[in-house]
C-alpha cells in the first residue's frame, strides 16, 4: 500500500473518530428547555467553531505523527509535492465532497420550509459537513487504489 | 474503474535501462512513485507532457513507450 493510500485511510478514520467523540462530548451540554433561541444559537455556533478548530489541529497533529511512523516503518520519505495524478484525484475528491455538502445544505434549508425546528437545520448542516469530509477521503482512497 | 486504453511498456523499459527503480524514474520525470505505479498498472493515462518526459527519460520516441488500445507486440 502506498503513502497516499495509507494517508487517506488514516484521515478517514481520524475524521470519524474526531466527529463522533466531539458529538458525544457536546451532547450533554445542549441547553435544557430549548425555548431560549439565543442560547440555542450560541450552542450551535460554538459547536461548529470549536469542531472546525479541533478538526484542523487534530488533523495537523495526526499528519505529523503519521509521517513520522511512515518514515520509521518504511524508511522512505513521504512525497514532498503533489504531481498531476495527486491534483486530479484532489479535484475529484473536492467535486464529490462539495456535491454531498450542497445536498445537505439544500436539505437543511428544506427543513426550514416545512416548519421543522432550527435545531434540525443545524444538525443536517453539521452532519452533511461530516459526510462531505468522509466522501472526500473515500474518493481519494478509491482513486488511489483503482485508478483515475 | 475500467482499465485505460492508453497502455505502456514502462515496466519493461525500466528493466532494460539498468533495472531502473520506480523511484529513479519518478525523480527523472518529476512525479511521485505512486504515479509510476499507477501508470505501470494501467490505472492512469498520463498527460501529454508527462508522456513526453517519460519517453525522453528512456531516449525513445513516444510511440515506443505508449500505445493506444490492445498491444499487439
């Protein structure tokens, strides 16, 4: 298995673990009562912001650790640049990722039209963000293994 | 994902050139080893520019390295 395939698998697993553990951590902090809109919006705002920051920092740390383990176990250096195949796969991953997020965004807006609570809109938005991330990683893994 | 129609003799040519490694060829043409692996497996059709660079690395014309469709040789 090549560096890019291993990295895609590591990123996929870390994305799932970070998202699930963060949701489990934040779930008990949900404001009780649910009628105070300001408190609810503040909760969802902080949920998204902290999740974004935590994800970025965790991915950087995981990438550094992964590169160190890769160097030690294979005695190879990781590729220092992205070539035409990497860029093509990156583009395909972004396309699929954006498609999933746009579908989620439209579903979230649709939930408001049919008078669903605003919490549902936030849940759909956050979940579609997570799914789009997973889709991007899976697309990369698929194309690195099966070709373009 | 089906196999690409553009085939190549890269693997054979590497061995005929002092058993050149995938990494050596990748360094010569400016791509990662992963791309050479994908090319040899027939999982990727290179850009015209990369195809020319690979042909130049072997000092051969393009058609001696790459072929379109089934290889008859």
